[in-house]
């Protein structure tokens, strides 16, 4: 693996989940592996879990960590070739990526979708710009189209709590006051396609995800019906993909409730808006796995970083 950019970079999900769970039993067992190595975390958008869990993962491996909030503090980057840079952009990705590569052994990047221009978002110019011009491995800490560290943490959480050979897993849309990206939902869908389950997606009409990602997956437009007898329900808001980036429905009936949950375990990547996306009684119940999902973000990141450090040794 040269980079960890999407769920497609996972060569064996069962092996990765198993190795991450072993790491979790003794998180500092490979502390010598990262001695003298540095990771640079570049944030073009806000974060709580991703920043701290990736930092913790690197520390568990003995690495040094440098963090930069690029969005607020870095020079505005130009990505197009041949541009006359006489406007607001002060630095080209060519120099920025090569310079940062000299300071560290791994670069991790968070750069969300702008939700204005589908083609621009799908080109993932920040992530792909660093991939093109950096000379060290790149880790995706949530890009325009994917959040593969979250999906790997979710796979670990599912494995820890699953008791069936083929559990019923539901991905449910829920309302939100703002237009949100598709990255978490996309990567969750891609991750679910790597394991055996009865997987159903439920959302109001108009919120279909990219059909290239959801192909062959059942979509049920009745949320209550979709959640019947579910073992796990993963709730997430996303904006419209066809009417790109728009909030086309805010039907509050789609808020996730205890009644809809039944006996299922509840999952959400966080942050979550209480009593808008999901009611308090779900989040505060024993069936909620959200805190454990956030904990597993450490071990998903640690596994990925460990693989790069081991590659470097070969
Ligand atoms: N789930 C997640 O990525 O959380 P943050 O946005 O707080 O990093």
C-alpha cells in the first residue's frame, strides 16, 4: 500500500480488523516502530476525533506529530497547472507538497467537499494534489468523497459487537439543518460491501448516493420498514447527490428514535446533533456504540500508520 486514500486500499478487511483488535489489546507494543519518525496532520477543516485519535495513534507507535490547521493558518493553495498566480492564492501545491514531505515521513490530510461543484469535489484536488507531488505516504482523514479511517473504525466496532454470521445492517439518512458531505456514507457503504451482511440503505427520495458506490445494494424508502429486525443501524445525514449539495428534504419524521431502534445497536460517526438527527434516549441507551466507534478511531489510524512504518523498514 503506497497511500491510504479510500476503503479500496484495504486488501483484506477481515485481516485488518483482526490486526486492529490485537493492537487495541496492547496499544503501545510497537512503540519502537515509529522512533525518529514524524507524521504531519494537515487540516483544511475542523475536527475533534480525527485530529486527536490520529495523534494518539501516532504517539502509541512512538512517532512525533506535527499538526497544522491549513484552512486558517496556511497559505491559500493553487492547484491548477500553468495558472498566473496574481490573485488570492499564494502557494502552489507543487511546492507545498514537496516542502511538507521534507519535514515528515507520513502526511495525513483532511479536506472536505465544498458541495458547490460536483466535478471539483470528485477530483479531490487537495488529497490528489498531495498524492501527486509529495514523496511520502498520504493518509485520507476525510476527503470530498470518502472517510476511510472512519469506515475502518466502524468495521472494528461492528466486529466487536456482532454475534451473527449475516447481521442485518441499515444505513439510515436523518435530518440536519446544514448541507453535509457524502464522505462518511460513501465509505461506510464501500466497507459494508467487503463483508457478508443483509445491508439496506434507507433515505427519503432525492437522497440517493452515487449509484456507482451503491450498486447492487437494496434501497428502502420506508425507514421504519428498513429498520425492522435490524442488528445495527448507522445513522447519518448527507445532502442530495443528484441535486448536488442541496438540502431537498428536512422531514423531522426521519429523526432516529428509540421506537425505530428496537433491539438494534446504534451507530453514528459523531459529531451528532441531539434531538435533530437522533433523540437523547437512543444516544444515552446501552445500545449506542458511538463512544466505542470514536475509541476505535485510534486503532484504525494506528493500523494504517503501522503498515506504512513497516513498509519503510522493508
Ligand atoms: N467522525 C469524525 O471524523 O469526527 P471529527 O469530524 O470530529 O474528526
